[in-house]
């Protein structure tokens, strides 16, 4: 979906907006990390770690891109792919540090290189190159990539369902931190980001696209990282799944507010 989204006619404003997307994506992640560190303070250590990770890393690809494509079209996916590039870079550096603590310089370097060679980041490199040199994919190739891209939404639901199948739901329903975490993730942080765009006077398709991606439910990596680092996997899965379910209400409400 990322590559196919770069295949349309550009005007100078779009190229300028891509640069703006880089700045605002970095700013958004900085704000989200800062807000999350403050808002998760009342939570015990292990749950706080999971909630902080869930706040920072959202389901940009499987759910976010299809939503952007429906609301604004491929132009928004271009801006969203810039945000997703930061997602990948932060995931394999800061995301690991959230669970593991500080990494040695060499280990951090290896993870950053791995992130820079991630397929979704490579897609941004190719897409930006195409945009700069005004290149287009052949129609047959473009249609094939678009068809694969449209699988993102259904595929995400399959993944969420498969992970959720092994969770003891009843044991977590009385845990207030789950509901607080979802309120924080799905309502408070997106609302504050939107308030910032009002303050700076920039409610454009660029900022709206990034806010929409930041308001997506928690990424599946929340559960995967929790399991890999021996944290509370079921707790992480509950956060991921419930935030996905509640997004059916929160995403339309946010879109109605900002558009």
C-alpha cells in the first residue's frame, strides 16, 4: 500500500508536505513519549512498561493506512508512511529499550541498521525517489500492489483474533489499569495532539493524517515484545485487543472532530 500510494501525480505542495510530515512525525513521537511517561506513573512497573509501549506504538500499517486511504486517499498514505518510518526506527531502538533497558552502543547500532532496512522503510525510500524524479509504476504492477495493500485490514483482524484466542479474559476484566490504559491511549493522547495542532494553527491533511495514525489501537508488537521479554503477555494482549475493539467508536469520533 505504501508504494502504490506514491504512484499519483504530484504538485509542489505535496513535496513540501512530505517534508512537513517528517517534522511533525518526529514532534508527535516526542510528545507521545513524554505524555505517556507522565500518564503511566500511577501504574506498577511491569504493567507500566507494557502500557507505555502500547501508547507509543500503534497499528499504523494494518489498520491506520486503510483508514487514511478511505478518508483522504493515497496522498494521506504518503504522509502516513513517513510517520510509519519513524515507527519502525523507534520500535527497534526505543521500543526494545522500554522492555530491556539501555543497550550497548554496538547493539543499538545493529538494531537501527535493521530498522533502516525494514521493508516498510525501504518502501518510503523508493516512494520518495519516485516522487522526486516523477516516476510511475506500470498500471499492471500498480494494480497488483494495490490489491495486496487492501488485504491489510482483514489480515490485521485475523492476527488479532489468533493472538486473543489464548488469553484468559475473565482474569483481566476487573483490572482498572487496562481501562485507564485504553482511555489514555485512545482518547487522551490523540486529543492532546489535536489541541497542539489548534495551538500552532496547522490543521492540515498532514497533521490530521499523523494524528489519525497516532490514535490507532496498540500494535500487535505489544503482545509479541511482552512475550519475548518475559513480561505479562496476556495483559499486553488484552490492551491490544480491547484498544482494537474500542477503536470502532473512537476512530470515527476523532475523524469527525478533526475533519
